């Protein structure tokens, strides 16, 4: 009888111990605690990476829940993550918070991180739906890096080929020879330039007085030009009225002469009448011709010879007429 009581007590003790061990395991594991009430928050993400159920949910580094389940959406393009949040943090998570899937260390387990922002949105309630950013995919980055390295290798290969082609085409023996000749010519040119500069310096040094005198003359000439310009300005300032009057007189005379020429062309006055009448014009031309002949005879023979010759010509017709009689 006593053995049965002892066995019963031992069995009850072992059962209680197992219950305590299970409770401790649940309490200190990543699963939901039986001592906390929870509510559900749904996360939508394009990829969960290596996130697994019972992963921790941390708010500012403090665990506020666990990942209860992960399910693929019917469209096969996204995933829904079911979070079990402890009810004691119900009023600490707002809809404007940022949900990220992060990793502990370089090779640690992944977890859901809740990053508070302004805490101005609505408080998340049971079955609230929020968006979650996809986790950092190291393999995708590695593949991108591998592709980038391949492109770098291809670029380096093309650059090496370009350098080789450049060496063949540009840096050949003929080009290097020409370059050497050009360098030698440049050196000779620089030496000649130095010699020329030395000669110029010597010329200036030996003719310093003449150069100084020429510069002084140029300075004196510039001063004289300045004085002449000042005198011209003073002349214009002091005789501006007279110059203006003279210009007006010239303009009036030009206008009068223009009117006179227009009147002559129109036949007005003696000159216009002579120009317009052919007979008068012919007579005037004859008179002018006779005056020219008379003046020429006066210059050649004198006044007495001209008068005597004119008298002889006048009396000649009378003698001829007497003869005829």
C-alpha cells in the first residue's frame, strides 16, 4: 500500500516537473508565451527571405510578439506574415510605423523589426493589415556583384585591347622617331628663342638712352595732342554761336543757289531766257567768240593795229563799189 502511494507521488512529481519544464521552454523560447494575451497583425511582403515561424518581433529592440505563421498569397507573388503581438503593447504600435525584416548579425536569425516614426497614425488593432519591406537578399547582391565584376573584366579586357592597338598604331618606331625629332626641334627652337631674347635685352641695354628719349618724345607728343584737343574744345565752346551762324549762312546760300539754278532751268531771268532761246544763245556764243578773237588780237598786235585793220576792212567795200560804178 505504501509502495503504491510512493509510486503515485513520484509519478505526480514527474508530471508536475514535465509541466514546469514545458512552461519554461515555452517562456524562454521564441514561441508565444502562455502567460501573455496576444492579438494578430498581418504583414504583406514580396519576400520573407529566411524568416521562420516563432521568430521574434522587436519594437525598438524590445520583443513585443512573435511570428505565428507565414502563408503564400493565392496570386503567388506575395506573402502574408501573421504576427502575434502581446496585448500589453496594444497602444504602442501605430499604423505609421515601419515594418522591416532584418537579420541578427551577419549570419544570425531573421526577425521582424518595428521602427516607430511619428506615432501620429491609428493604433493597430486585431487583424490590422500593414505593408512590410522585403529583407536584404545577400545572394541577389552577390549575383549583381558577380555581374558587375564580369562587366568590369570585360571593360578591362577592352581597355587592354585598346592600349595594345594604341601601342601598335601610335607608339610604333616611326612615331617615336618623329616624336624624338620634334623634341629636338623644340629644344633648338627654345635655344634660339633664348638667344633672341638675350639679343633684344642687349639691344635695349645698349640703346637705353635712345629708347628713353623716344618714350619721352611720345609722351610729349601725347601731351601736345591732349592740349590741341583741349584747345579745339575751348574754340568750339567760345565760338559755338558764330560757327552755328556760319553753317546757317552756308545752308541759306546753298538753298539760294539751288533756287537760282532751278529758275535758270525753268527759263526765268536773263540767263534763263538765253538758255531757253536758241537764237539768243547763238548770238551770245558768237559775241563770246568775237570777244575771244579780239582779246587775242589785242594781246598779239596791240590796240592801234586792231583799230587800223578794222578801219581798213570797213572802208574796203566802199572802194569796191566805186569801181563797179
